[in-house]
């Protein structure tokens, strides 16, 4: 993983953590179907 990719993941984590509607954030290190560059979020409405 390149440094720019790591920084992008960290930026997205911070954005998700600060969002009032996000209830859960998961980070994955590898996988072909990773959403949002390895970050999956759940919100309080959809649960996905």
C-alpha cells in the first residue's frame, strides 16, 4: 500500500468518525470488493 493510499484511508476514517449519522466504521487491509478504499461504514438508517 502506498503512502498516499494510507493517507486517503485515514482521511476517510476521520470524515466518517466526525459524521453524526455514522454508527460504525470498519477497515480492511485487503480484498477485491472493498468499499471506499477499504472502509465500510454503517449509518443509522440503512445499517449498511
